[in-house]
């Protein structure tokens, strides 16, 4: 590919449009100082450093500074994840040929774990890349072929940062492919096609970043396959979603105000793309974009007739994608998610007495993993969480009288005559029916959780049934004495059979949240008595004695510390 078309002094200065500042607060807009480049790093321009000072209120300040004598100005105050510097340091030490190919406006979000990082990798370094990310506990995701993020030579990798309970998303490309949104077929830009790499410094580690001119070329090539206009229009208007990528166009080269970018693929003839800035906005020449598409197809060994096939496949995949997303919103969990772990779905259960923060941590973990993976949260208890409407309606009606009903049920069989026995028998029958209803609901939730995991979702379960002890930790609730009562014994055995079936459907990971009674009393005063709390801890110890794979987490620490520990256990088990 030929060098970038020469421009006059100041033509390549950073001229970001207002859209590129949408993620930055005014005091956080900052620049990057170009200083030095370390030996052995595959970059060709001075390194730019990410700092932490605030920028002044100048509205015309550039987001990064290429003048080595300029005053130091950072890009943003949000720190990068520790795993980012560790990862790229390992890349540099291994001598990988790689670089980041995305606009600077979203670069800080990528390093902070709030956006993905588009990494272009040389094909010969792919085995070394895989060994490095696996050593850092990286996980790869897979998607259905109808999604727009699926194409050959592209993979989604995720690396955890256990120090903050988040993960870094690498969008890895072996050759940047262009084409229609759902048909990215043509590898137009491999690592060797990038004419110049710049570098930035992340916590003392130099990271190669694509130069503004090469970033512009990639953006124009992508736009050429996605632009659309009426057939009789000579100029195609660039909509707002693309304007930020064309902010570094060279200044007009003639009196007509045309901005020109030249392409040369594989030693073929040069293709010139013209842009015109007018009162109606930025526009690209239709014929130039068509020639650019033909040139890219020819370089990749395809002829013009493949344009029709590309359009048809793109339309079919997009229709399937939109239909699938609509069905996912109407019927959550019934269809595979956009991204799922390469090893498949996963069921994790959080178990502990009241006041240990199970519901809080389940919601946090669902939000963290749901950022990029398909993730769902289920509730297996009988409290304020989600559940069957019939059970919740009956529970609301009976809740004020629960103590009296339990007292009557406990007297059943002690007085075999008179009105007392009649009331006690009715209360015992109601208790047995209630227990079976809860067992059926829990059994349905357990089966649904495993179905969702089979489809690729990470399922975070608040509580999980157990059949070892009665009356505690979501276990059976029918009293043992009812097994000898005619009629009620059938319900008691039915409940017991359901819990045995649930015991066979174990989660892939069980996490016990443990602490002392003082922590529970502080978080939920009066919610549970010390005797009941100790009974639950004792039952949890028996469960751990039977299953050595159960992990224990100290729940007495703060929410963030407990969340980081839970995140570590789940990630290492994916």
C-alpha cells in the first residue's frame, strides 16, 4: 500500500469533531506527550504517555500532542487495568508483531476495561499470542455465524484483572477485514499493510498504535462497503456515525475544496478517494468508492460478481440477527447469546445465611459478566426474589398467620379428637401442599438454569436447593412426622423425591459465603436468630465435607473485596 498522500504544514494535525468528545468531561480532555521510543519495540514514531493531570479549559486543544516540546497533558484520569500493561509487556518481550487499530477517542476506555481493544496481529505470531493470553488466564468467546462480529481471522479474547474484578476485551484480528456489516469477507489490511506505527506508554509499557493516516485508510475502506445512496446521486453523504473516523482528512487540495486520499493495493493502479466538505456536511464521491471496492476484491482474488453474493448473504444474516435478537427479548434464555465462553455455559450458586450479601453479589456478578457474555440471574429461594406468581400470592396472604399455622401443624397427632385435631390436620395438610409447591418451583428453576447454561449462558444463582437438612438453606420443609400421616405421607415422599432430583442437577461451581453472626446482625438487624444462623453454618460445613469442590469466601469483608474474590473463583472455573 502506498504512503499517505502528502499534505501541507499542519494538515495532519488532530482535528477531532465534537462527536469524538462525547465520552470525555471537559476537565478530563487531555493529550499525549511524544517523548522517546524504547529499543526493540515495533514502532516508528515517538511514544505517547497516558497521564493523570487535568487539561485546561481550551476548547481548541488537541486530544493528543505530537510536539516533543509541548506541555505534558494526559488523555484521561481513569487508570488502565493492571492486566493491560502486563499483557502488552509480555507481547513486547516475546517480540510479537502487533498493534492497536482503533481511534484514540475510545482508546482509554479500552485500557480501562470499558470498551474493546482492536488488536491487529501478524499471522505467524498467533501461536505465541495464544500461549501468552492463556498463561494470563485469558478466555475466548464464540458466537453464532449470523452475528456481525463473526468472520475469519477474528476472535474475541478476555483477560481478567483480579485486582479490580473486571476484564479486558481484546478484539483480535489476523488481518483487518472489510465488507458489508454482516459479510466482512476481504482481508484488505494485514500487519504488513500498515505503513507506520506510533506508540503510547501504559504504565511504563510501550504499545504500538496505528498512525492517523493508516487509521483513516481503514475507515474509508470500511465505509466504501457500507455506504448507500440513491443511484442518481454522485456524492454520498457521510452520516454522523462515520464523521468521527474522517476527522483527519487532509486539507482541500484545490479550489473546489476536495480532500483526497490515495490507495494502492498489491502494486496495482492507484485508487483516489475524493471527499467534499459543504454546508450539508461531508460527502464521498460515489465512483471513487466503487473503484475502491473493486480494487479490494481484485486484490483478494474475487471478481465483481461476488458483490451480489455479498449483498444477499449480508441481507440473510442481518434478517436472522434481527429476528434472533427480537426473540431473545421476548423469550430470554431460549436462544444462544451473542457471545458465550468457548468452553460452554456455566452455572454458579451462591449459598449462605441471611445477611451475607448473596443477592447483592449475584446482581453485581451478573452485571460484570453480562457486559460481554450472555449472563442471567436466577433466584431459588422463597423470599423477595423472583418466583411463581401463584406461590408469591399465597405467601402474601398466609404470611401474617404463618406462626399460628406452624403451631397448629406441630400439634397434629397429639390430640386425636375434637376441634383441635381438625385444625391441626388442616394446617399440616396446608403445610405439606405448600412445601410441595415450593419444591416444584425450585425444581423448575434448577432445570431452567441448566438449560440456559447448555445454550451458552453464565447463570448466577442466588441460593441452591439441598437435600441434606430440613428447614434450612432451601432444603425440604415437610416435617418428618408427616411421613406417617395417611394421605400426607404421599406429599412428603413427593417432596423428598423432587429434592433428590435437584441434588443430581448440581451447579458447576458452588460458593459458600461465610462469616460470623455479628456481620449478619449488622447488615440485617433482627432478620435471623443466632441459633438459626449457627444451624445454617453447621449444615454448610456438612455440605462441604461431602463435596470437596465447594469453595468458601469470607463475606465479612466489604462488597468490593467479596466481589473480587467471587469474580476470581468464577473466572478460573470458566
